[in-house]
């Protein structure tokens, strides 16, 4: 039964390990806290943009898993700093002896699993974002005119505020507005010949115009905003639609939002990778420290040669011992049962 | 008769010194916060200085910054004094400086209170500066070709979008100025020529507003032009229409923003002032308690601490006497010097 990856740890290297571990643990706690804040920020941003993402898009999974993973990393960091501090002091170490083993298992399984899941989601996110935004923005543009329909009446305000805040217009450009009816039929004069002509000339009976809402206007333009008759070069003096100009926002909201959210999630992914690295180092260090101190019987300043290892034996040997131990534990069960019945009976008459 | 006498034994004195040491370091933190608030206020005023004709008064943020720095210096010094107060040897070297230091502290507290009061009173001057600045700003809205004023359009548009406001007092302010540059007017059009001729100053005035006045909460697409002409738009009555444009004027919006900011800063400054007064009072008690230790060889003895040695009118009389003596003292010295010089000359 040879221990896996043994490492000789006399007193001085053990102290050095504990001190280095203490530093690393505080660093892990700091990075965990920062990742927590970053995933919280991403969650808030996704919640704000909820109307523009298709409901079927499971985008919120990444920040939620990252939140859990960073909380576990923060906990691991705090536990690691406490344990490494205690391992330098003979009086403080005994309470940690029993707790450290299960904590290490929980940290590796829980933290490691969550981190790997979060990293995987961070890599897979951009694809789902693209389709989700495409669908969501398309629905939002179609619902712009439905300010009287319950459930959709906020679409106009939200889309206007999105275009004003993120400096974008339409899905991929301002011409997207030419293809949908964004003026509510309630405000169209049925007696106006121009309106009737437009509606009749359209196959689906939609009122389409070559104009955009006011939220597409760019304040940097030197002239007052031109919103209507954008395809007609003679409608406005000194304005030729073929020339690039500052009149409207040039970018489409799809590109802007995609870039914004992808930037946030890539930052989060980088921070998760750093957290993963630090957590692995801290857990390894704690394991070596724990096994070395167990070898000395919990005596901190013992000068003896202690050996730290990852596992007491190889995987096959461990499974064999676990199986044998389970069999031994099952046999004496009937003998143990009668003594268990007696103490409660004794306890009742006293009470 | 001493004012507010309190008996101190050794333990109480030590506790007082330790408590004061902690409070002084907390107060250094408070001083840093005041400094930060002053800096924040200064940056906010600079951000919108275009709207105030660059003539706004920076007195309040500058004084907050100064007070924050002074507070840090004084309180760290007081912390050092309190730390040394427990050691008679170290305390001996601070003893002669303590009385003037306490006088400076009292002066500092008075000035801090005045600065806190100024935070609440700045609103009045800001109102007139804003009204003036916004009026001029709107006049330069169309001058996007004039160097030095070409950013005014962008600034006003961003302001109206961010603060959800329109014009100086309301959207009708835009009807009275020409906000469309001549460069983009078609002078061959009859309508343009008529409008310009009908105006005394030859300006092109419209009953329309820029796009930044539009309210996104309106159920219909924004109506910007021909606002007073009901027949120009279907199902539109300009008397009852409220959601189309922002109703608030930008002067009121900016004023309420700055008032809220100043009020919170003023409240924080008042809290810090109360804290500083407590520290000064505690320091005075420590000073008089340590002075009152009758026997320097026996540190365990009891002593008394007070705020003022005599009652307030007696202290005021004594203060006036000492000021008179100072004046008389100079006179006596001058006479002595003259008398000394005269025999020499003679």
C-alpha cells in the first residue's frame, strides 16, 4: 500500500507550507469575492435585458452557477486560512483535525464540480446569446406599436430606453425599422389618402414608412435629427442618404448587446479560471499539510520526519479496503441492537 | 466653580485615553470621507459647468476638501497625544502644547459647522446660476459650426435625455429661440421665407422641440413639430396631451438633483461635526484630569476633570483681562526700552 505522490515534510518546510498556504488562501478568498461580485453584476445586467432575450435561452444559468462556485471558493479560502494559521499553533489545531477531512472532500467535489460546470457554460454562452438576442430583439421590434395590448405595453418604452442608453438603432441597422409597422394603427388617420395608399400597397396591410423612432437619433449630429423620409434624397436640404452621416446611431442593437454581454461573460470566465487554479493549489496544500500532521499524531512541533501524501494507497487498494470495511461493519449489527434498546428504557423511568 | 466636573480614577483615565485614541482614528476615516465627498461634489459641478455658464461657485466643495484634510491632520495628532497620555514621561513633552491645541480644535469645530450650514444654503445661488446658464446654453444650441460652442447641442441633448426634462422652465422655451441652424434651412422654400419675414428679428421660430425632449413612455410615436396645431396630427389635443414630451423644466430637474446631493453631504458633515465635538470635549476632560493629578509620583490617585475652571461669565471676564494685560504688557515693555535708551543717550 504505497501512498500516492508522497512528499517528505520536516518541521521547517511544513511551517513554510503553512505560511504560503495562508497567503494563498487569503488570495483565493479575495478572488472568490471578486468573482462573486462579477457574476452578480452579470446577473443584474441579464435581468435588465430580459425582454430582449428569448425566454427559451438559458443564459441566466452561467451567472447563477458562477455565483455558487465563487461562494464555495470564498469559503474554501477562509477555511484554508484558518486551518493553515491553526496548524502553526499546537493549541489551536486539535479542533481542526476532525473537520478538515470532510471539508476537503466537500471543497474538492462541490467547488471543483461547480467551477468546471461554470467554465463550460462560459465557453458555450456566446452561441446561445446570439440566437436568443436575434429572437428577442425581433419580437421587441414587432411589439413596439402594441402600446395598448396588455403584456406588451411596455415594449415601446423599453426599446426606446435601450436605444437611448446603448446608442444603437434597430436590430442590425436603422433600415430594420422600414420593414415593420412601428406606428400604432390607433394614431393613423383612416381618412388620410396617403395612409390609405400605403396600407393598400402593402401585401399584409401594414403601414410601412421610411422613418425611424426618435430614440435612434444621434445627439452628436450637427443638425436637428431627421427621422422621416430617410430614403428620399430631395426631402431634406443638404441631406443625401447615400453619404455616411452622424444623424442616426450607426450600430445595430444586436451587435452592441452581444459585444457588451460577451465582454462581461469572458471577464467572468477569466476570473473563474484563476479561481479554479488557486482553489486547486489551496486544496492540494491543505491535503499535504493534513496528512503530514496526521502522520505525527497531531503534534505540531514534532521534529520527526512526517510524510504528506495525496491518498494513502492507490485507487484499487482504497476501493478494496472500503469494501472490506463495509462488510465488517454489517456483521456485528444484531449484537449491537439489544444494548441499544436498554439505555432508552433506563432513561424513561428517570425522566 | 468648575463647569461639569467629573471625578476620574486611574482606570477611568486609562479608559478615557484609550477610547479617545480609537475615536480619533475613526475620525481620521471620517475626514477622508469628507474629503471624498468634497471631491465628488466638485466633479459633479464641473461636469455640468457648461449649463451654468462656467460661473458656478466652487466654495462648498473646496472648503469640504480643506476640512477633510485638516480633520485628518488634527485627529491623527490627537490620537498620538491620547496614546502618549498614558505614559507620564511622554505626556510631559505634550503638556505645554495642549491648551493652544484645544483652542485650535474648538476653532476647527466652529468652521466645520459653518461649512455644513453652507451646504444647505448653496441652493439659492445655484438656482439663479442655472437659470442664466440654461438660457444661454439653449441660445447656442444651433451653433454647431462655431468653434467653442459646437458641443452645446450634444450637451443639451444628453442633459435632456438623462434628466428627463425639456427646456428651461418647460418645452415652450424652445418656441422662443431659433434652434435650427440657418445652414440646414432651405431658403428657396416659401414656408421658410414666410416664417423669417414674419419675425421681427428675422429668426426662424417653430412650434417644435428637439428630439431629446421626447418621452419614451408615450403610447404614440413622438410628436416634435407643429405642437400647437391640433389638426396637424390625428387624434391629438395639445391642451390635454401630457405623455408626449417631458413636462419638467431642466432648471427644476438639475436644481432638485443638486439639492439632494448637497443635503446628503450636509447631513454627513453635521454627523462628523458632532463626532468631532465629542472628541474635543473628551480631550478637554483628559487634559484637565491629567493636570489635576496632585502627586506626579502616585499615578493611582484620583483627580477631577472639568470643561472650564470657572463658570462661563467668570471665564469670559478672565479672558478679557488677559487680553488687556497683553496690551498693557507691550506698553510697559516699550516704556522700559525707552527709559533704558534715554540714559544711554544721555
